[in-house]
C-alpha cells in the first residue's frame, strides 16, 4: 500500500515540464538589411520613417514560417515596422521598413536598440527555435538644426524627385529622411550629411552639406534629367596614321521632351581649349535614348593629349555633360632611321665613286 | 671630270630626295601604342545602380561594350565584383588580382566561342557557393555580333558570406574586355557599394524535456541540467553574437509558469534558466525573455557556417510550483556584433 501511495505522490511532488510534441520543422532563417548600419542620431520629438532603413528576413527552409518582430528600445523610444507579423513562404524573404519615434520628453543618451525576428512556434512542449536579430546604436541628442531641401530643374521649376537624406559618420551613411515630393524639411542633429535625389530610380542630383546647432539651412538641388551615356572616342585611320576620332554618344532623357537642344563637342589640346563645335541639334529631344556618332578631325593633328567632352545645351543652360575622354596622339618622326641609313650609304657610295674616278684619271695619264 | 661631277651630283640629288621629310606623315598622327590595323575594344560604361547590397538579393550590373571592328571581334568580357577593404577608385591591377571565392570575389566571364555562340559562367561555384548568376543579356544574334557595341547586363545574387563592409571598405565592380588581338579596355563602377551584414541560424527540430524535477531545485541541482542534443549552425558575413532567450512564460493545461530573469524564483510558479555553449555551469548565462549573449566572438564564416554542438541548459524552480505539462519556447539567436 505504501508503495502505491508513493507511486501516486511522485507525479504530485515532481513537476514535469515535458509533453510529447508533434514534429517541428527546422528553424533556418536569416536576416540582413540596413537597420544595423545606422548610427541613429536623433533629437527629442523626431520621427524617422524611410524605406532606406529596413531589414530583410529570409526563410531558407522548405516550409513556410510565421514570423513576429520584437523590438528592444529605451523608454520613450518607439520602434515601428511596415509589418510586424507575417508569413514567409518556403525559400522566401520579406523586407520590412523600420522606423523610430523619439518622444519629446526623451532623455538624451547613448543606447543599443535591436529588432528580432522570431518564429512563432505553436507546438507542444518546450520547443527550441531560432531567431535573428539586428542591433544598432542610437544617440538621443539635445541640439538640432533645421534643413530645407528642394529639387529644381535646370530651368528653375520645382521637380518632384525622391529625396534621400543620410548622415555621414565614420565613412558610412545612415539614412535619416526621405521625401517623395521634391521637398524635405527636417530637424537634424549637428553633423555632416549627404543628399541624393532620384527620379524613377535614376540619381538626378546629389550634394554634401554640414549643419550646425540652431542653424537653418536652405539647399536647392539642381536635377539633371538629361544624360550623355556611352560617350567614347575611338581613333580611326589606316596603318599608323590617324585620320579622325569617332565620337559615340547617346543622349538619354528621363523626364519630359525638351525643345531646341544642341550637342556641343569641346576639344582641348594639352589642357588648352582647342575648339567648341556644334555637332548635332535636336528640335525636340524626346524621352528615351538614341545613339549618335560624329567624326572629328582638327585642322592638324599634333603630338599630345586631346581631351573630349560633350555638352547638351539650350542657349546658356547646360542640360547634360559627359565625362572627359582622353586621346594620346603621337606624330611619327619626320626623319627616320631608314632615311638616316640611306644618307650614310649614299655618302659612302659618292665617296667611293669619286675615289674610283680619281684613280682611273691617274692611271690614264693627262687628258687631251 | 664631267663624268665625276655628274655622278656626284646625281648621288647628291638622290640623297636630297631621301632627306626631305614625309609631309603627309607630319600632318597626320597616330595613337601611341595600340593603334594599328585592329582598333581596340572599349568599355563605354559600367554601372551598378544600388549603392548598398544585401546578401541573397539579386542586382543587375549593366555595361555597354564596343569595338569598331564589330562585337564579333571581342573575345572575352570579364566582370568582377570584389571586397576592397580600403575603398577608393579600383585600379586595373586590383582587378587583375581578384580571384573568385565565396567571401571576397565573384567573377562572371563571357567568352565568344565563335560565330554567334558564347558562354557565360559565374564563379565561385565550389565551397557551397550561394552566389548565383540569374538572367543576363549578351550578344546572341548575327545582328548583335555585327554591331559595334552591345549593352551587356548580368543579374547576380550576392552570396551569403560576401564580406560585410565597414569604414571605407567597398565592394568594387569593374569589367575588362579583350579583343581578338589581345587589346583590352577596363572600366569600373564609379561608386562601388557597401555590403550589409548577414546572419543565418539553423536549429534542427527538437524539444527540451527535463522529465521530473523537484520543486525548489536550484541551478546545478539534481536533474536541473539538460543538454540540447542538437547542433546549431551559424552563418555570417561579419562579426556575430550567439544569443539565447526563453519565452516569458510557459503555459500548462492548468497553470502558467513565469520566467524570472533575475533568477531568484521567489514567487509561486516562477522558473529561471541558464545556458552555456560548452556545458560549463560557471560560465552559463542567466536567460531573459529578450535575449542575452552567450558568445560575442563570432567572426565571418565560410558558407558551411560554424556549428555549436554542446549547448546545455540549467533550470531553477520556485519552491512553490504547480505540477503541469508546460509548453514554451527556447530560442537561439544570431545577431550582428556591435
């Protein structure tokens, strides 16, 4: 009887923390993205929300997984996501934008914040699972300046570009702002920054700037919507002689048709301007691109370096310009070794001929 | 005497004819070095739009190549992407020195094998490489090969352990074209690109059971230790931390057990956990519900990753603990080193 009671008591005095469970799938997930790279520097009251700050969660398993994102932040800092719970199909991936909101009463200081992607397990028992995390540094600062940025066309009109604003720190860029309206106003911590403006994923402008505490700075970015692609200079001729340089270029217009444009070829010789030549004109340069070429020859080729650049202009407005391309030209020497050898041989022959004539004359006695 | 004078004059006239410079040559020029019967090929452009790369994501590199002697005269086009620790503008010498390996270099080689046929190959392929060549655009028709330029493009999925960049470090991208007479041209993407940190973890399916344990058991007490029994694998392209956590509570049929991350377990149904990656209780770390670091010395791995096979847990229970069968989660986490 005592033995029976003991057997009954065992389950009571012991706590079993195990239950048989259904088979779970392997956890095979990964994380990447730009969140960890940000050295966030923010001021109380500031909100950061940009698609440039993101994580990518990968599911490398064959089966789909349910993922939950969990953040770790100090009090008065809120981390928010474009989606917080989601399903990733087998061999799939999900990109999630990450934002930060600092309360107006946040205490300045340095912190480590993180975002963790966890697999939502629903099995029975104590299930072992995998998670992936990115950690980043956050500094909440007390001082700030204000920046007003806008993007304009070369003609001065406001241009609706996508502005990306990044902080430069330790050779790295950390995203701090984004606008799709072509204008951006933000309060920022003092420091060095970099702006890029895009139109349909094409970079149309970029600029560095520095901002001091309590400074208000206005920046107007001039957007380039016409580009010169594929600019090349290829020497053409026969044998070792250059006849002309073949100039290839492809104007590319990404925004809207522009009227009355000209293609100007600028040529320098040994660093000095040689000539500016209009090599093409466009009554209307439509959106898209088309390749052209032009055969260039100066009045006289000379030994030295020729620099070529192409500009697309309308009056005094420069819409686009190419990179400079160089061409080294070498004129063959006027007197060459064959010629010198010929002269030497000729002189020798002349000397021999004179000597033979003198000898014959002496042998033949005085002429009558 | 007349004969002598005539002969000498004739020779001098001939010499004078030799000595006059070639006027046409002096008014025309030649390009030093390579200009000859075959014009050199040219890299007109190469660009990678993205300035920040994420492993296991695909990107397209576009490059227009030309050859005045037609594209059919081009033998090879070699695109390379490589980790450059000091950044800056890459040189042709750096390009030439790049070899393919999963961490620091990828090479796509297009070879014109004759007529309108060609091969396009990505390396590395060994070492479990996760670099992948996706869609690409290369000359395929007579029209393409008869043209003097062609817009090549290559879609590449970045490998898992492609070295993470920091500081001035960049992944550089450049291409070199070689024609049938071994003339070459080289150009590079102007900006290069940073590489984001990548971390991956593989945890085989398993559960942990301590079986029956006594109320009030402390860390190191009877049956408190439990080996995980499976190997956890970590892959990363830079420094990484191993972390572990427990769910904040374990749910039973009737009762709920609460994790005490302070490890005192003073209250009813509280439990605490320690974990270590080498089964050493004195080195074990008290777990919380958000993740604590077990090891912060992880470094860039090979594609095979680093495996840890000796994880152990220790459990502590409150003196007052209701019997139940509990369900919860223990999680291993890979995080970027910071």
